[in-house]
């Protein structure tokens, strides 16, 4: 039985090391506003389709280049059947670590949170309109692997469709189509067709 305990312990250590390697922050993230442009949102480019038991309706085509401020993995909520990873993303002046580094950034329960102790580094309205929590649905295993490799501090570029997902039971999940909304329903739900880590 001792060999079994050693094997289980070794396996757990190996899993922990891989998980840490995927999630550890960059020691030296690229400086400056390296993602200066707002996301592009245009007419949908794909017809409705199925992902397993979910009926997917594209609402808009979406193309974004942004800084990853934070990442949160999900595996136990219903939504994780479609979207296992959320990224808190920033563009414009918010993509500068010197700016968002002055904020306390966190994620949980499918939300992204930020706050400051004294004065905001940029106006609150600009923080809201140039950052967002995005639920990512990988289109295939290759895209999923690239998303799983992302670490905070990196610049990513991806495109796909903002979508609404519906199940026969009546459950549904719909993407925001605005960059200026807040609260429940303000996150983007993105079916990701192409994904690149640029730095």
C-alpha cells in the first residue's frame, strides 16, 4: 500500500506544478498601453449552431486585442460546460500596467471586480468602458489549449462571435453587446474561433 500512497502523492505534486505553471503571473509584463484600440463589433458572420445540448445564436462578430489583467477558471458551475475560463481584459489606457496596477483586481462568481483606495488612476467611466470580464467558449480543442496557456500580463488577440446560448430546459445565457454597461449581464460571452497570445 505504501507504493500506492507514494504514487498518489507524486501525481498530486505533478498536477499542482502544471496548474501553477499555467496560472503564475508574468514576472515582467510588457509595459505601456500595448492594446490601444477598442474591440471591434460588427454584424454576425455565422449562422445559429449547436454545441451539444445548447443552441447557439450569434449576435455580433467580435475582434479584440487586449491585456489580460486577471484569469479565473471554472469547473463546477453549469456555465463551465460551455465556458471554462473567464478573462478580465483591458484596452486603451487601462491596458497599461501602470494604470490597472493601481487598482485591486479580482474575479469570482463570473464577475470581475475592481476598486481603489483613494483616487482612480483614470476616470471611473473610462475604467468601465475600457475593461471587461469575458466568458470564453473555445470553438475547438486547439483554441482551448491556447486559452488555457494564458497568464495575467499578456497581450491576447482573439475573434469570434458574441452569442446567446439556450437549452431546452429554458436555461439561457446572453452576451452583452455594450462596453459601457455594468452589473449582471454586462459580461461578453464569446465563442472564440481564433486565439493568439502576442506577448
